[in-house]
């Protein structure tokens, strides 16, 4: 929870901007909601004890302002031929309006700003950028997305970029960024087959991302090689972190597999077998760079450094992280049991 009145005010206006954008009956109202959301998030990004937040907030502002001005220009252009209060299904209008929204959500190939901005943020702001800030653009995209070459290009580019981009990264923030881009591709594909499936996918993805960050944050871990510096007495937290990462990657026994399973089944029923095959292959690549983080700790015999070990003793946060990780590990089993009982 924000610890002062300014952050509480900005958090309130941030959520208000999202609600205005997704509940508006015109594109102009949606644009206003996006602007309120942007101007509320910029001050939240700034942290006095981190010199990189100024650069990150400037990059984020420039990119989002460019996307917003482009969206406003496209709205004015489309209003010359039709009412601005309509949500037209015309292909050209849909493409021109969705392009800046894709940039706002960080979908490839308009993702170039995402990794560098994430690298300069605190973990709390990383959670907001990967989850909350994607709600309004994705909801507006879902109003216009249809099965065509444009949507297929963004889905394939997002899935492939998210998988290949994180392949050789050592920064945990960049790994989480490319994972978010990959999941954005899956959410866009879920929009094609169901109006509610992508919301379920986004909810589970947000919970898993929050779980991973909640476990990583107390140890001030930023790079893969620092994972080994976690105190050996914290075996439970290490186990929970690695299981949550595998769940985020979509390994079948865990909750993260459930939304991907439903998307795969829905796409097969809609004759999208080729696209689905590529997405599953790229998902396996994503799972590889999660396994790379966990592999050495899974070994019975492995080296642990004897310096820079930090013991995490906050029992309240420890319990919270353990509860979230338990949901991600046992969620699929509980859902299956609930369906079978009903």
C-alpha cells in the first residue's frame, strides 16, 4: 500500500483512468482515460534512491505520448467519414486505431521501449507496468481485434520476440519483460476466439507475475547469478520462486498451464492449428530460460557462494509469498477437482 498521501492520490487517479478508458462509449473518452492513467503513472515511477527511474520515466512518457497523439490523430481522421461515437468494424479503421494501442501494451514489433523502461524501475513499478498498465490498451484492442493478417502478425511477432528475446538475457527484469511480451501474444490470440478467455488469462498471468516479483523483491535480486546468493537456509523460498517461474512458463502441473490449455483448445476448435503449433513451440523456448535459472539449484550438488548472502526474515511477507506461490502450484489441481465434483 502506498505510504503517503501523494501515492494514494496517484494510485486512485491511475485506476480511475483505466476505468474511464474501458467504460467509455467513445474513442475520445477512451483517449482521455489513457491520458489520465499515463499522467498518474509517471510520478509513481520516480524513486529518489534510484537514478535510473528518471531516464525510464522520460522514455515511457515519450513513447506513450507518441502512441496517444497517434491515436488521437487516427480518431480525428476516422471521424471525418463516420461518427466519432461509433465503434466501427471497418478493417482499415480497426488497424489504424489498434496500432498505437499495440504500442501502449508493448506488443511486438512495437515493443522496443519496454525492456529499457523496465530496467530502470523498481520491482513494485515493474509489476504495475506488466499488469495494471496493460489493462486499458488490451481492453480497447479487444473491441476491434478480428481474425486477419494484421492480428496474426502481431500475435506471431509477440510470441516469437518474447521467446527469442529472453533467450540470452541475464537481467531478471528483462527476462520478465520478454515473458510479458510472449504472454501478450497469447492474450491477443485468446481475444480472437473468446471475449472472456483473455480476461481469465490476464488474471492468472497477473497473479503469477506478482508472485514471482513478491519472492524476488525482498532479496534485492536483479540478475540470474544473484539467485545463487540467496541464503541456503531459505530453501523454501528458493523452491517457491522456481516453482512460480515454471508455472509462469506454462509447465503442465501448475496453474500457469490452465489458460494456455484453454487457448490451445479454443484455437484448435477454430481451425488455427498452424498458429497454435508455432505458439506452443515458442512457449517451450520460454520455458527453457526459466529452467536455466532453476537448473543449478535443482542439482543435489551445486556451489553456493559464501559472501553477499542475505537472510529474509520478514514473516508477514514470507507468509504472503508462500500463499501466492502455493496457489500457483496447486491452482490447476484445485480447479480440476472443483470441475469434477460439480
